[in-house]
C-alpha cells in the first residue's frame, strides 16, 4: 500500500511537470513567427503570466521584508550606539560640572585662606558623627599634620567649629551649632557683644541686654576675644528677637551663615588655643 501511494504521488508530480513543460513549449513555439495566438496559446500565456506575476509578488514581498528587517537591525544597532554615546556624554558632563564646581569652591577657599592669619591647613571632611547628641565631623588631617585640640575650623562663608580630638592622621571637629559649643560674637552694626551658643540646628545669641537695639537681618560675626576664632568671621544673621518681662537679656536666634549638612572642605587655623579659653 505504501509503495502504491508513493507511485501515485510520483505520477501526479510527473503529470504536473509535463503539463507545465507543455505550456512552456507552446508559448515558445507561439512566439516564433508572426502567427496569431490561438486558444491554447492564450491559455498557456495566461497560466504562465499568472505564475510569473505571483512569483514576482512573492519575491518582491520577501525582498521588501528582508530590506526592512536589515534596516530595522541597523536602526537598533545605531540606537544602541547613540544611547551609549549619550551615556558617556552625560557622565562626562557630570564630571565636568563637578570639576568646575570643585574648582570654584577651592579657588574661593584658597582666596579666603590668604586673609587668615598663618599658618593654615586645608582638610577634607570624610565623615560625620551619627549620634544625635553631638554635632561633629571627621577630617583627614591629624596630629602628624600639626592639628591640635582647640584649633578653629572655618570656610569662606563662615565659622564651622573647633577641633576637639585628634589622632595621627585624623581629627574630630565639634560643629558650632552643637549645644556644647560657645563662641564670642559681636553684632556687626553696633558692636554689641554676646555669646553664640549652638542649639542643634542654629544659634542662640546670649547675654545681650534689653536696652540694646537688635533687629532681624543684623549680621553677627566673631569678636576675636578668647584668641580662638580670628576677628570678623561671619557667624550668621539674626532671625528673631524677643524681650521677655523677666530677666536682663533678650532672646535672640541666629541663622547660621553656612549649611552644616553640605560641608566638604574646611580650613584649620593653626593657632594654639585651648578649649578652656
């Protein structure tokens, strides 16, 4: 049965091939000379024309499909290449902006350093104390660099704090907004003296008598007393003034001139002064 079915399929294929061959031969013969096409010739031409038209459409479809496919592949590759270049350019732009910002910041810091009494030392902030009880930072300079307890830390915008502990290569700075910090200060416009105390976020200006005129916006600077901070460094700006019925002094709050959360470098003024002073 299998052999018979196979022979039948072969016979059908042979007949189909013979029919197509006959039509091709009739078309070839019909093209010789100038005789008119008869019905068989026309039939053969019609069949071959349809076959060629179909083959042409199929070939054109696959050709267009392949062209679109290769174009799409090229577009994807180009897109990935452009994305990679964009990432590189963004990274380069970010690095460039950071380099420019660092250069501007360090230039200002160096210019400010020239106005301070020598010797001075620039240090990088490398860590912060996670404790909620103390406001401190760690710098990458220590006793081997000449850093000692009590030395003040400042930046261009104002005071930062004082060195409270050192090791050979590192030192801890107590920030000026820490409640344990106290700095001699003066209101710049009228030279009234007081003591700046940290309150955790900003400052309180203590021991200013009630009969002294103090207003919001008044600037507060270091007085130079106590031989710790150089005279005239910016501390902050008065934000509120309250005169209570009791007591001799006003309640004054001061907004720090610097943002303690964004410190990166500081200048250590290498003057010997104890914390007791």
